[in-house]
């Protein structure tokens, strides 16, 4: 078996593969490259690249042996029990003798196939589990050991997951563009000549949407891949993988990492906005204890880089009813509003609060700050799409405006309303409501 390279060699190898993957747009080519590299890193007998479909089913996109031969469907005999455990835990997995492993020796597929050495790592991009890399040496015990798992895990986390996610998104956007183009051509063909001018105007509008969709795809692909390479290299420097750093060097590495994370946040917000506009973002509602939800959001926001003269607090003076919401998305709204307040408040306080509105059968959640406030001419359009513009260069460097747009759409999807009350120089009070009615 080919042993994993040393840490510097491993990092260099992953960076090289990341660059190759960043040049690929085809999902098939990306998956083939990931499979080939997984074989090289682990010395496995077989490799499988499994992607999770929208309905939760698992699709074997690549199935190959160490000689590079694709396996037929009849030859794809893997343990679903092992795969399901990895998808459920979202954690890497290794077993040196599956048929005698107490975690798997009761699985029918493991016993029937007499499986031995197995490793697997999940592919997680932007917090979403999109698939997994599964390698095995079917008949040989102890072919893998815990040291063999590290190269595969680093490869999955810093190269494969980002590349596969970008390729999937690119394929979906290309299909969307193709569908829109076909629809446009069909509609234009059916229009009467008397409506030609109207059709022309409509055609230009659709074309503008198509160009924007393609631009988002290219922007995401071209930005995320090199950004991942930069983050990987900086993380290696921060943890001393490439040798010790002086205090000044470590300070600049940390500043660079923070800048990289900020750019990644902007890209994430752009993706969120795209999913909202295209209707691909779905809510997963459940009955939620509002006290716990606010406390979780408060804990998350507590670690923001607050100014020394700013006091951040949570104020709840009454018992709050449970709400029927998507807790992840409402927590995202709250944290976005707190983050916005933190950026524009240099002294005083920022307060997260909530109260019941019994007459309206609603609950009100708000974030109050004593920051610089909002000019009167911006309040009416602050939540509008692509209307954020501030000629003050100091304001431009702090915020892209996408966060408030995302907050607005998420609140509206829950049936609530969001608004702000503010006077320039006297702070701001961002508020939103959520209905208490729970649908059948």
C-alpha cells in the first residue's frame, strides 16, 4: 500500500489537486479526478463516490477499482449500513475488519460480502452534506489504519467537497439557463408579429436574467476554488504545519484569515440570495422554544469582535410562547441583525429583545443599538434588492447590504414583517414579527 505523504508533502499535494479541480467545470471530470486521487492517497482496492440526491437517496456516481476500471452495477456490492452510519453521523469512518467489528458485524451486507478494510469521509460544503468518498480493500484485514484516514479527510475537506459542490451548482445553473433559453425561443416563435415590440422587450428581460444567472455561476466557481486554496494555506501556516511563525507573522496570518472568511461570507450571502430568488430555498418548520432560540443566537453573536465600549445584552421580560418556524433560518436572521448592529456601533449598547403582541397574535423580535443610525433617505429602501449604496467609503467597507435583503426574504417566507426605526446619529432598532398561528 502507498503510505500517506508527510505533512508538508501532503499539503503541497492537496494544493496541486485543488488547482486542477478549480480548472474543471464538468461534474463528471471533477468526480473522476476526486476518485483517482482518493485511490492514490489511500492505496485502496476500490473507490466509490456517492452523492446525496434531493430526495435523500444515495447515487453511486463513480465506482472504480485501483486499475482505473469502472465497475458495472452488478459489481457494486457495498455495505449500505456503513454508508448510512457515515451519512447519519457526518463523521469520517474507518474499520480494519468490518466483519468482526461490533459496530457492523450484524449488518447483513457486511456478513454476506465478508468485508474487511473500509474507510469513508463525508463531503460537506457550506454546512450541507452532499456526498461521501468510500474506499475499501475487501478481503484484506488492517489494510488501513487511523493515520491513513487523515490524508483522505484533508483532501475531502479542503479540495474535493468545494470542487464537487461548485460543479453541482454549475450543472444546475447550466440546466436552468438552457431551460430558460428553450422557453424564450418557444415563446418568441409563438408570438404574433403585431406583438413583436412587446416580445422584444420581454426577450431582453429574460436575457438579462440569463446573463445574471451565468455570471453568478462563473463568479462562484472562480472565487470559491482559489479562496479555498488560500484558506488552506493560511490555516497550515497558523497551525505551524510549515514551521513556527514569529508573533508579527502570526498576527498577519490571522488578519489574512479573517479577510478570507469575510470574503467567504459575502459569497455565501450571494448564494443565499440566489437560492431565495430562484425558489430553491425551502423552510423546515417545527415548534420551537423561543427562549432557547434567542439564547442560542445570543451565544453565537457573543463571539463577534465587539468594541470594548459596547455592552451586548439579551432582554426578555416576559414568558414567550413557542413559535412554528425554521429555527436555522430565524436564528440566521437574528444573528445577521446583531452582526449588522455590531459593525456600526462603537460605544454604548446592543440589545436583543423579544415580546408578545397578543392582539396581533404575533411575537416581536428586535435588535436595538446605539450606533451611528441610518440617514432618513435610506430607511425606505434599506431592505430592497440591490438598492444598497452609500457614498461614504467608511460605510462601504463594512457591509455589502446582502444580509438585510436575506433577512427580509426569510421573514416574509415565515409570514412576518421586518422594518427599522432610526435617526441618524441616534442608533437603530431593527424589528420583525412572526405569527403564532401553527398551520395544520
